[in-house]
C-alpha cells in the first residue's frame, strides 16, 4: 500500500514552521506518510499597525490557511490553537489537538530594570511591552506602576526590541521561547505561575485543522494528539465561546484534571473609559465541562468588555 501523501499549510514564522515540522515528523515517523509543507502568508503576518488585542481569535492568523484548505491546496493546517476562532468555518473542523507545551507566560526583563520583589518585578514606572488585552489587564493588576506599550513582531523580533532598550521588560509565551530554543541568558527570565498570571485559552496546544468531508486525511489525523488535551481545550475555549468569538476579551484561563474532576480558573479584566479598574475571577470544579463553562460564564459575563 502506498504512503498517504499530505500537504501541511503553515505560516512562515520560525515558530509556525517549528510547529508544522513537529507535526510533519510525527506523520512520517508514526504514520508512514509522505509530507510537504506549504508556506502561506496570513493577514496577521502582513499587518504591523494593529494591536494583537484587536486580532487574537478573529482569524487574522488563520483565514488564508483555511481558504487554502477549502480550495484543496493543502490537506491540513497546523495552528497554535489559541489563534483559531472558537467556531469553525463551514466545511472545516478541528481534527486533532494536543502536544501541549509549557502554558506559562515568560517575563523577560533587562537586568538593570529588574527589582527584587513582586509578581512582575520590574522597576517602578518601567515600560513593558505586550499587545494582548489579557496580559495588559493582569499586568496592571499585579504592577499598576508600569507603563504598558504595544509590542508586535514574531518572538525573536520582540526579544530584539527588548535588547535594543525600547522596553524595560516584555511578556511572551514560554512555549515560543522554548520551542525555538532561544538564548535569553543576558536577560532576567521568569516563568510566571499560570495559576497566578493566567494564560490564553488553550495556550501551548497545537491544533490540526482539516476538511470535514475528507476521510483520507481524517483517518490519519484522528490518531494524533490527545483526547484529554482536546477536552481541556474544549473547557478553556468553551468559556471564550460563551462570550462570542468575535470579541477579544481580557480573559485568562487555567484548567487541570485531578482524577475524574476538572478545575477551571478564569480572570477577566474590567475597564472604565479605557482604564483598567480591576479583575473579576471564577474558580469552578466538576466533571461536566459544559456545566462548568456555564458556571464560570455566569460569574464573569456581567463585566465583559470587548477591547
């Protein structure tokens, strides 16, 4: 029997290509497939004047890959699952999810801007870079003295801007630094406790998107990933979905499973006239994912603000 031939669609950034090659190697090694990678530029790669909090979860990093899937130009697309809309376009579905890397945030601080204490130990009045509403809300909560400036670019570019002195510190996903094996020894590098500084829904999880009427591809992809991590993604992204996938929320989530019971923690930043005024939190436990999502949403939704 001849090997299944598959074309993976991927963005062209170092991290996206790492993730595509990671899946490619599994397909070759464990499933005997013949695989090539096709690089597709997305709107999110072209736009450099829009804050990420206006882009996350809205298809800016996925639309062109999805169009290529629907046109049969590629057979699957590999995404950071947090970039995917919580509802799939007609004709597409999430074929597998898993391979979760460290979900924590990494705080990188210039040595001369580092102080001794605090969740965010950056000098008083320092400039910290991020374009994520979720991160901005939690940064303000933990260190309200900081000035938060937008930060764009891929992971190496953001670190370069920190080294050039444009910021005292930046906040990025630990998974990106680790997957790219970047040397940050010249900086103060801290992995923040994900139960204290909550990550994005499904942060660190890879998602494999496929057509929903392609049994040739689905037969292979269905064997990949982790059903347990798929359930955790459903729990974390389910809360985001309740708010509406077109709304970029300052929402952080963390989930875990002990025995048969799940736990979901969530925080939501609150704003008044573009000023952060506090955080609201939810902490629920149970065995029914849908019910847990409803409980967390009921606690948070009264203060939801699109940003």
